[in-house]
């Protein structure tokens, strides 16, 4: 991506024409119309497969677009925020650091050609699975923070390539990176000397995390598993999911997985009950000033919120920016109306996001050294804050009890200013005595200092229908 002051918010261009599946309706081989005993059953199956292919092709056209317009461009004159880290793109070292960090984020997209989802003939999630894919990206970011060293970047991003961010000359890179990160408070990125000739322990962990999101029934965070867990909320394969339901599905998926050293807490009614968090993470203390003697289970905190009625309330724009500026922030799943996205940062008045609306062929993650490239994206997308759907879920990570203390303090500060009349969510001492479950995204709350106020029901605003 050229780093300039231009911006084109048109349809997204086609990155790879070869990835599009063209269905030839004149090909008689697509449907078996033979009149044998099983002919009718076979015809029904083939029609279902053809329908899946048509949906996949249509969504590629609709959401990737046939437009040849130029891609959105980042500006060199304005800093870019990416999940708690600021980059000044006018400096070559900063620009390279941003490129590596963005390209190292997990990218989950529509897939096709996987085993049919239980209870359906669907072998692709194109057209309906965007929120589940966005949720996968949010959880993947949490797992990367949980299992990988701070500041880790994918070694494949360390090589000189012609891409969207004007990579500087190699001999200038090390000094630039050293200078730009001197005062960042984070470890320097791994040097360009790393190669992919033999995988390190970190890269094996990276590959393991990717495999957990594979498109097969045994993957703990794969689409098959998330759809299965969604049944408790009245959802099934082919339905559309809202960000609150997605948060609860992630909570259940982690609880049932092999990642036993990670806790997931989903806030209810825009309220984080500190006592419940402390209990979940291994201590019953409700006073944050008391030293924890029994250890701490790292925490993924998910907070479903609503930032307006039918559209984003502009008063919350600055609040969203402040949250994305926090080191503890994992990102935001939401999108624009009827179009789910994973927000990871911003530049000026434009949100930066990863887009799941790109149908790729399913990867068999059971194979040794399965390809990783399709799980990472080098193309930065952005859109105006004004187009953001008000229904979303914000994610945070706290690796230790002291991290949670800092999280509470920093998030509260970010949510409290003279600009917002009401904070979008709050932390309260004690525990929630009411047993609650999520079966719909239709009811949300905004907290005042005294009591919660209920917002008018309107379930359609929480769904991301791709029609």
C-alpha cells in the first residue's frame, strides 16, 4: 500500500483473480440427471453443491468487487495506531515495524471445500460466516498475546518484498528499527537474520495456534466447533451471528478446549464485575489491593456494547480510539451495517480493519508444514468511523493480576471524559448474583453512574445479514 495522503473508499479490488470460482452453468457435468435408483438423491446433493458454489462466487463478487479502483492509502503525515502501538509512517523504520506487525496478525476469512457442517450440506461459510470469522481473529489475537513473546512478528514478514508499504533498503532497516523502538517500552522486533529454513519453538507455537482454527470438526476454535456451540443460542449453520453471541461462543469454546490456562469472561449488561473476574482467574479476593497468593489464570475479557441506536453515536468515536490505543486491547469485532469486520486500529478518522469477506480454499491443518500465508494479510483496509455499526464486542487481555489492575485503571480512564455523557461500560466491585445467559443480541445496556438504562429492543440491528 502506498503511504500517501490519498484515500479511496470505493469497492475493494480483486487481489487474486485465480481465487475466484467461476461456475459454468452450461456444463452438464455439474448435475447428474441420470434416472437410476439413486438419481434423484444425487441430483439433490449436486444442486446443494451448486448452490454453495454460486453463493461463494456471488459473495466474492459482492464483497471483493470487480472494481479496479486503487486501494485505500495510509498517510505519512498522521500516526497510525495498531492495537496499542503508535507508528509514525514518515519514518522508514516505523513504517517497516508497522508492516511487520500488521502482517503478523491472524487473518481468518471465508473458506470453501471443507467437510460439510453438521446438520447441513454447507461446505463453505461464504455469505453468512463473517462474524464467526471476525470472532476467530479476536480470539487468535488473544492466544498470540497469551502464548507468544511480546512484540513477536512472523518471520516471513522479515524478508524484503514488494508490497503495499514501500519497504526501505535492507541496510537502512536495522538502524532505523533500533532508533524508532528505543523508547517504546517493548522488546525490539526479531532481526532480519531469522529465516524459515527451520522452525523455532515460537514458530511451532504459531503454527499450532493456526491449526486450532482449522476448518474441520476436531479443531477447538474452527468453524465447525463454533457453529456447534452456537446451537445453545438458537443458531445453526447458515444463520447470521451478532457480536454478543459470538463472544459467548468464544467463551464456551475456550472452556472446552485444551487451553486450560486461559480464562474468558464475558461482561453482562455492559458491566464487568471485578469479583467474578478474580474468582474466575483463581482468587476469591474482591479487593484489588490484596496480594494474590493462589496465582492467576490469564484473562481474555470480552465486553459486548452498543455505541448508539441505528448508527454510531459520534460522541463515542474518541472513546473507541482511546480503547484501541491501550496495550491491553485485543481489537473489536463489529463492522459496518450488515458487514462484519475485525477492527485493529485507526488513523485519524479512519478505522483500520481485517476483512473476512474473501473466500479462500480450506487448508488441511493436519498436514505437516501446512501453508501459513493464507492466514495472514498484507493489505491494510480502512473506513470512516461514521460507517461503524454501533453493535460490537471489545476484547482485552490481562496476563497477570497486576495486568488486570492496570487494565481496570487504564480502561476506566479511557471511558471517562467530559466528551461522553455515559461510559460505554463500567467496572464494579463485587459479584453478579444473577445467573444470566445469552440467547439473543437484542438487548443491550448503557450504564450511568447510578443505574443501567435499557435500550429499546431491535434484534435486527445486532445481526450482520449479508444480503
